[in-house]
C-alpha cells in the first residue's frame, strides 16, 4: 500500500476551513478558523452566513487563489461533498460535507396523495375526476423523488461557487455496469480488464450484500469474495454466483454449496434487484449535465476508481472521503485523521397545500393561507433568543415556529420551548430548506468508533 507522505501522525482534529468573501462579496480562499476569529475580534470582518460558516472582510478587495476542486460522490440517500485545494505542498481537503436527500419522503407524500384521490372516486365524498389524457413526459424526465436529488446537488453547487473560488468540478459518474461485470470481455471497456476490475466487482458486492457477511451477518470485519456454488462443483465467476463472507464462514463452508451449507435461499436473494443502485444510475447522467451547464471543467470517475484511490491511501469508508477520492485528482490527497464534517439534511420548504382536510376529504381549515412572517420571522428560521427575565430566563438557539400572537416556539434538537416573545429573538440564519449539524468524521479505519461529536448548533458560537 502506498503510504501518504503528507500524513502527520501527531495531527490534531481539523475543523472545516472558514469560507471568506471580500467586501464586494466575491469568494476568496477559505482560511483557518483561528485566522477568522482574529479578523472578527479586530473588527475587520463580520459573519456573513452561519451554515456553512462564512465571513466577509470589510477592507479587502480581491486576492490570490489556488486551484480548487468541488467534488461530489452521489448516492441514493446521501451525497458526499469535498473541497480539495492544490497547494504547493500538495493537495489537501479543506472542507467536507454530507448531503442527505429526501427522496423517500417525496415518494411517500406522492403515494399518499394518489391514494386519497383514488379513494374519493369510490366513496360518497368530494369527487375528483380522473384525467386520462395522453400527456407525454418531456425528454430527460425524472420522477420527483429522483429529480429532488439532482436539484439538491445543483443548488449546493451554486451555493459553494458563490462562497468558494471553485476552478473545476469532479463527480463520480459510473458506479458499476452490471452487464459489463457479467461479461468483462465486452469491447470498449479497457478499464474493466485492468487493475480496477476487481474493485468494481467488490464494490458491487458490498453494495448488494449490505457490507456484511452473507452467512453470519458480521459487520466491520474483513470480508472475502466467495462463490455460492464453488468452481469445483461447476460454479462460475458471474456476479450472480458471488457473495461476501468473513474468513471463518468461508473456511467453514469449504467446497459446499450455499444450500448444502444451510442457506438454500441465498441464491434467490442474490437475484433481487438493487433499488438503490437503480436510483443512483438514473440520476447520475442528469447530475453530470447539471454540472456541465456551469461552464467549468468537469472531471468524471468510476466507483471502482474511487475505491482504488481510497484504499491506496488507507482511508476509511465515508461519503465525504469517497467524494475526496473521486477521479484522477483523488490520488495523494491529504486529510487529517479527524476532520469536521458539515451534515446537510434536505427538509423542504413547507407545503403547497392550501387547506387541511379531515379523514373524509373535506376542508377543516380556511382556504386562504395566512402571513408566513410574524415580526420578521418565519417558521424554520434559526434564531437565538436571550430571555432576561421570567420563568423562561436563559439562552435558546434553534428552529423557530412563529405564532400570530408573537410568542414563538423554539426547537433545540428534540426539546421544544414554548412562549418565547419575538422581542428576545435574533436572526441567525433564514430558512433555506436544509437542516445542519456539525460532527467529527474520521479518515483512519482505526478511529471509526468513538469519534467525538459536536453539538447541532455550536458552529456559530465558536
């Protein structure tokens, strides 16, 4: 294994770099948190945005920048994001994030709406006429649950470009092609016959079998590629005959078939479709088109290449680390053993429903929406309230739920405090459809358990 020559064994846990804008709101190179604190203390800078934490320098215009790559590793539930800067001493990850999508929530909401509309036609309630027009879907159409994933990546590409001097983009475009894995002799896939072929097969099996032993279910142990029907008994190297097993189960099974070893249903399980893989393979072409439309150069890489780069550098399996290792630019990238990760969760921006209905489908609230903002605040904004007197004396930081009476609710994690007057509240960040959390990610496999975590709203108090 190639050792990372830049790795410092005494390196301390690293925080994400603070994003910096000049006085004209043009992005500069991100700076170290200590430098940002110094600028804020001297009054030369002010806080521009809380998540991701950004400052604006009052007395500076323009500045030198280094080549910086914004990298994505798209997934069905989470997308890894990494910002890699090319300094004179080598490439370094300066910002890491993980974006959690809400595709499943959208799918369930659409199913619920469809079921309500269908049930109206079979009950004596308000009728909704069925529409049977031949409405063609436009070219490149994606289901709303899939399109939301593309829109999230497009939104964050735009946001990061406004806060970081991004010079190029990088995305993992191909996870694995199942047809080429079954028949590696297909013409035009030279990379399949090279060093990466084993990584493509292994990554496919890890995704398919949930990264655990197919026989005993152990996780976080070294796994071996195993034939359900051994080659000595006529089995082949096709991926539908391969599974993952720990060393003990592999030796114990020996030359038995999976059925003879006590797992007759394993072969049927091997034929199940990969729903998550289908989601990723459906959205990646659209994501690539969105990134190309920015006008920046876009580097692409395969999942096998990503894993190859990560394994050669000895990094652990994390979404943001996979993003850091995408493509040819993912080689020899330095990152601390513990690095802060910004967790971004897509929450949506409320609902378009004009009125609430009862269980029979009849309106139970007014059809007119009330004012969204009360005293300048909107439900979902992050606020900081300092109550100076009364039973609720103290400091509260969290999401606000506005009330027309002017007494708001503030939610901190799972705890909700009611009746906080608007006069005590100060805006931290307006609602943008996402929730944020800071945690410490680990790049070393030896540190994957017991890593320290940061609180949900601590970033802007540092």
